[in-house]
């Protein structure tokens, strides 16, 4: 049924080149299989069957199962706008960080993302490479996009000079609170919007206590522009 639905959707998108349609079908099939069976339990033969293409076609688009897995993770974070050029940049620090953190929490609370976290955790001990691939393609890539935003705020003199990579992890952890843990453990199926908004607001306010320029005693009041350390 899933395969038939995927083929019907592809038929409706007649404007796309055939190779692009096949690449998308392969990616969607791989996502379903990785979630159901894990990376180790999924073969490229199974992906080809699920996508309705030949194994040669799968390898023509994705040279290895690791490449395909990375592409699945990357497509998800891009779906939520976590490319450097996809994040808003013209807002003030609090409004900008609220927008970024809302996207981040929408990403990590997405049911497919929660399910993939569980799959990776279950396989990580016996297959540590899977955890490495997930971490590099998901959390690290997301962090890099947010680091660029924090670096720009610092360059504009709106955040005090800091290490953007380190600060990005701090911001993520403030956002997580206990929400993500409860989702992973299945204690809740979704987060009430008002609770999510309250968590994001508190995280941003706490982050700005640490990093906002011009706060009493931070030594940057009146500074026009400051460079973030490289």
C-alpha cells in the first residue's frame, strides 16, 4: 500500500525530471525502511524493491547505504529550514533566537525524528558507526546552521563575543528541557503548543542572560561591533 501510494504521488508530479522522481522515491523508501528496520537491517535491495526501481538505479543516485542514510537525515533537517541560508537573519536577537528555537523544537519533536533517535540508540552499541553517521548528519549539521546565526549576532554587536559552536549546543540543551526525554521514552506522544512555546521562551531568555551584549557587567555595553572568535 505504501509503495502504491508513492507511485501514485510520483505520477501526479509529472513536471519533475524522471531521474529526480526516482531519487525522491528512493529517499522516501529508504526513510520508511530505516525507521522500520534500522540502518543495519535495511539492504539496498530492499530499498530498490520498495521504491519500485532497480538496484542499479539506487546506486546511480546514492553510492552506498551510508550515503543514502546521510541523505535521509539531511533532507529532514532541510525540511525544517536548517541550512545557513534558510534561517532568518534580519530580526533582533530575541525574536531571531525564538524563531530558530521554534524550528529546532519542531524538528526534534517531529514523530519521524523521535523514531529515528530510538532506532539509532538501539543500534549504537553494536553498530557505533550508525550513531556517528546520525550525529554528523543531523545534530552537527543543525548546530552548524545555528552557529552561523549566533556568529552573525555577535558580529553585529548584539551578542557578546563567544564560541558559536559551544553556544549552539548550550542553546539546544536549554531548549530540550525534559520535553525531548519524555518523547523518547514514550511518556508523551506530542507536546502541547503552549508548553512548547513556554519552554522555547524560557530557553531563549536564559541564553540571553549568558550572551546578550549590553547587560550590566558584561563589558560590551556601547560596543558597536565585535568579532566572534574563530
